C-alpha cells in the first residue's frame, strides 16, 4: 500500500494539471455567462479529452491495483470519447444534454412527490419532499419548453461544479506533493 501511495505522490502534478484544467473551465463558464451552449460543449469536449488522457496516463503508469486500473482505463476512454462526440456533434450534444437534465428533473421530482404522499399517509407531515419534488418537475418542464434559458443556468452550475471539482483535485495534488516531500525527508534522515 505504501508503494502505491508513494507512486501516486510521485506523480502529484497529474492531479494538479487535471485540477487546473477543471478550474479554468469553470471560470470560463462563469465569467462569460452569455456564452452559447455550443461553445460550452466545445470547451467541455476539450476538458473531457484532456481529463480522459491524463486519467489514461494515470492508469498506464501502473501505480494503482489492477481492479482500480481497469476502471481508470474505462473512465479515461469514456472521457476521450465524450470529448470527441462533443466536438463532432456539438449541437446534438448540447440539446441531448439539456433534454437529459430535463427528463432527470421530472423523473426525480415525480419520485419525490410520490414519496411525500406515501410518507404523508404514514403520518409524516414533512412537506419538504413534496415542495422539492414539485420544484424539480417544474424545472424539468421549463427546461423542455425553454432550453436556451436552461442553458444559461446550466452554464453557471457546470462552472461552479468544475471549480469545486478542480479545487478538490488541486488540494489532493498539494497533499500528495507534501507526502512526496515528507517521504524524501524521511529517506534523507535515514541515511
């Protein structure tokens, strides 16, 4: 286990590059909120290809257990493929993404409404499930009706997510770099 941690710590910079790319993507999505979804899809395609490539690099350098490597390879290949699809069919990708989010919101909303009704019959008076379910259904329907407005909101949400995800990767990279430095100091004192 220590060898695996040491190997990951040695390649801390891969996590840092992935994190920096995610933060940059997030900032671009938020700073230019009127950017079209088509442009966002192209930026997403670039991010997915870079992230998938670095994930494949992580998998093939052999620092992870075999099962973990298999999932990293699958994740990397899917990331690269998603980026290529986004570049080849950006219009279809954007519309498909919005419709998938709209359908997800409606399905989740209906499930929450049903859960609230069942809980109410069981004597629970919590109305938050009902309210969140109704809001999710309304959001999904509005996204189906006005996908352009949903695209702007989606741009901000994706940007925020990318920044938070990238920041977490940067923190992890910093910790891994510190572990590497700590292991080097320990080895130097042992000599």
